């Protein structure tokens, strides 16, 4: 959630940055500042009346002691009137604060100055590209056909058990999944991230704190009886470890990593581009999360990007880095880099990681602060990134490494799988 002091002090800058998202930034900010002014004026009026009430209470006692009964009774009458209007002001203040809070929750994060203007994914900027695009043999197949032919990926069984978008892995396919998870976790812990095993369900307060609510409630699975949400990413429970916390500056940065299954409804997704593992409702992902001082957060973002690049190089996958335009960014992000790998059999790029700096947007909701040298609490910056999401990584690995003899496993992964080739 954007900070009100920032909006008051930097009205024009906030509007300029938010306009990159192709929204009515002026209308949203005008309404926020209008409600804020009503709130502050109401608070000032209420404080004045409460101060007068306190003064009258003392005056009445003095008048009664002095025997000025008539004046004391008049003061009592004024006290009664003040109590009535004060209660009305309290109710007005409470309603205005709620309206202001609810309105602020509809305003997305203000994009960083580096974010390009654009409305669609086609307007994202390619920062760099690396790796050779594989040339496959004449009978190359997409991963969903490979999985069926080799007998390790069963989309049909997932449909029978649950529904479309819930894959079943077996044999070497299951071991490949487990190997990738261990590989990603080992690389993250070697880079200084502390491993976390978080819950796979969260309450509404946690989903709100990281920006999933009220923006993405339609994309999450909701257990209505207990009012709990299946996590769409480990970002949600891991970041919420620091909700309502004040961290000493010497404890920063906080670097955490966690593996979880992730659950997304992906409502409205259909067509050839979402076949097989391209878009599923349940998938495995390793997530890296950081809490940083504001002055260090963009250096941390670049470090996270380099970490993900290292994983993709080790997996021998051709990849590219995109800087997302304003219209394609997530609600809570200030700046996002997407990492995509090339799927040779499908001849298309697949997103496998998003790495974002949220600046103070999440920490304002989380009430996550750090205490600097002057001992004053300040909002920290939060960041996270997929390192990596498995479903599309598996798709690209299978397709790009298929040979007439079998599906080759990258050398860096072989110590984890225990085999160098997936065979029939």
C-alpha cells in the first residue's frame, strides 16, 4: 500500500509514475487526498472538542467548590453537547478512515522510474539474451507428447483425480522434479539464503499483507469454512514471517528461501499455449525472499537476477531477461524482471521467473520496519523472485534435450537425478 506521507509530499511524481500503469492515476490520487483531508480535519475537530471537554471537567469541579452552581450547571450542559458531537465526530472519523484505507487498497504500487511505458507484454523490454537456440531432430515433440511416450508425465491421470491442470509425475519424471527442487535449494543456501518450510495455506491477513488481496482473490483457492487460502507462491507465507516486526538494522539483509507447491486457479486460461505444463493449477517452485534497507534494495534486486541467471546457465537453457512495462507489472511491484526460457519444440518463450522489488508497498501493509542508527523505525523494502518455477523449466528441459536415444539431463543436474538420460 502506498504511503500517505509520500502521496501528500510527492503528488505530481506519484501521478506520473502511476500513469505508467494505464490507470486513472489522477482520479485515484484526488480521491485519496480528498479523504485524507476530511480525515485530518475531522481528527483536528475531534481533538479540539476533547480538549475542551477535559478543560470543562476541571472547570466544573472548581465552580462547584466555589459555590457557583449556575455556572457549573451551564458548563455541564456544554459538556453534554460536546459529548454528543464528539461521538458523532468519532463515528465520522472511523467511517472516513475505513473509506480511505479501502480506497488506498485499490491503488497499485507506483512504478520505479526505470519502468518503461506500455500496456501489453509485447511492450516489455528485452534487457539481454543468452544461450544457443537448440536445433531439434525432425521428429521432435512437445513435452506433453514426450511425457506420454516415455511414460513419466500423466496429464490425463491428473484430470481423473482432480481436474485439468493437475499433472501427475512418475518414475524418472518424479525424480526429475525432486532433483530440480533440491538443486535450486542447494544453490540458494550456498548463496546465503536461509531455508524455510512454511505453511501451504495462509489467512486473509497474510494474503492482504503481500498484495494478493484484494487484487487476486479470484486467482486463489479459498477454503471458505476456515477462511484460509492455498498459497499461490511461497512469497506469501515467507514474507509474512516479518509481519508486525521491527528488525534491527544490523540484522539486514534478511535472505530466505523456501520450496512449496503453489496453487493458482488461472481462471479463463485456455488454448494451445496453455497445453501440458505451460499453465497448470498446481506446480512446484523455489522462491527467494529478501528484506533490505531502501538504499540497498536495487543492488539486491540485481544480485537476485544474477542468481537466477546462474541457475539457467547451469541448466543449459537459452534464456532472456525482460524488464516489464507498466501495464504488465504485478499490482504490488515497483519494478519486475521476468526470465524466460526458449522451448524449442513449441518455438516460443516460456516465463519461468519473476524477480520484483516492492519497495515499501508490502512492508507498509506488513508493518515491517527496521530500526536504524537513530533508533527510529522506518519501512523496509521487500523483494522476491522465483528461483525457479518447475513446471515450465521441466517443459523446456524435456523439449530442448530430446534426442533419438532419449532425453538428456544437464550435467549440473545429474548428481541429483542419478541418471544422465530419460529413457523409455
